[in-house]
C-alpha cells in the first residue's frame, strides 16, 4: 500500500490521540493549579504559625549519625554504564549471596530500608540504592533526565555493575512503580519481586479513571507538575510539609526518632535537593494514555489497609492483570503507606516466607 494512503488512513487516529493528550494535559494543569492553591495555603499557614522558621529550609551542614551506622552496611558508589552517572548505595551481607535490591520512594532514600537491611543481610547480599537525584547520587538538573526509560536503565546497570545476572527486586512507592516497569521490560534480570504500596502505572491510570477519589488521595502528583513552586512550598518553614508527611502520628512514620527524621531531611536540605526527586513526577504523565500490560514475575504484594495515598481497591486491579499463580497478596490491616518502617516485623516475616525456598 502506498505510503501516502497509509498516512491518510492513520491521520484520524493520530489526530484523536493528539486531542486526547491535549485534553489530558489540560486537566492535569487545571488540577495542578488547584493543588497549588491548597498546598500554598497550607504552607502559608505553617509559616504564619512558625515565623521563626522562615520561608526556606534550614541547611544541614552534616549528616545525622544514624546515616553512618556501620551495622546497616558499607557505603559505596557505582558508575553506571549507560549514563555515566554515579549512584550511591549501601551494601551488606555475603558478597555472593542472592542479590536483594531495594528501591525507595518519595520522600525517602536508602535509609528507609534500614530494618530490612539488618534483617536480611545474614542470608542475602542486600543493597539499598539512592536513586538518581537523591542524596549523594548524581542529580542531573534537566527534567528529561528522569524519564522512566532512563531510570530503568539505571536499575539494569546497578544489577550488572554489582556482578549479578538477576536479582530479587524490592520497591516501595516510586521504587515500586519502577520495579513493576522493570519486571515487564527486563524480565530475565528479575527473579522475584516484593512490592510495597505501589501499583503499575497503567493499573493506576485505569483504576483512577473509574475511581476519581483515588486522584484526590494522590493530589500532590498534580502539584509536582509545576516548575519551582513545589520545591518552594515543601521547603517553607524548614520543610514543615515534609515533616508532617513523614512523621504524622497517623499517616506517617509515627515512630520516627528526631535523628531518623533528619536522615530524610538532610538530603533535601542540600542545594537543589528537592528538584531531582520532584522531576520524577514531572515525567509521570509523559506517555499517557498507557496500554494494559500483563504481569508475570512472581511477586509478593504488601499493602497497608490504612494507606492514606493508595486505595486498597488497587490490589484487586493489580490481581486482574497477573498471570494466575504468580501473585501473593498480603494486606496489613493496621499498616499505612510506610509499612517497612512502621510494621517491620510483619513485612520481614512475609518476605522470609516468600523467599525462603531460594535459600534451601
């Protein structure tokens, strides 16, 4: 068939897709402005209540002691083959044991996995990375440096750079989203997965279109589409919004010590410390709408029954995409979004049961 005829036949479909994407971005930016008004009001109220804290984040000149705890592992850097970037990681356990690779979310870092690093280093080679843009890892400034494709290439380079041909991938929040994608596009590198509080993006997309309340629970994602304003709002009153998110007595890691809270805030207090992490969200809608994808990697899915950000209904939506017999679901009724920290004994017990046969 002549190329001109093919082009003419495809033109209506291409136009429809462009119109759909234009409508989507219109809705996204409308939601972003609404979220900016809400979070702007919250940040202003905190600034008025705590005027001595000022309108910026206080710089932290030295890392808190808990980030240097030798019991958690050895600190190192990996130079990535694909990008040349250097990623910071913490590693412990037998050097040739099965690789248990941990991917954190936002607003987190490698330290989020401290209870799992301590628990599993006796039998596994445990490695928790600071993803690009976080902490000592390299942090390119360009938004285009944080696309999902580039982030997946980072994970591939970490696995191969550590001398492994496969791993058990453990992800939470953004780390979970990356792990889902990675297992689809690089299945030979993922032996199993443990996912905590995170859905594949195509599942989240379809579920949210049917349950608009989910979009309200994730309203911060829309705020983060805007330039510079999210960084400003999150840093006001010495990062008070982040403090409330991380340490809230119900929705956060309610049992954080002051030193542990500083372990998360320290990296964000460094120059441009928030820009890289927020750039992840600025690429979130780049490829919408997404096609449904079949999931096949043997996976343990842990979900907090009281997660304030993601509805439990997402679990059933994830199950509907899975090859039968490959997904092991455990709902933690009293847990929220941060189960590896707030409910480490439950999380660790389920992980041992799921991984034990790999050690037999």
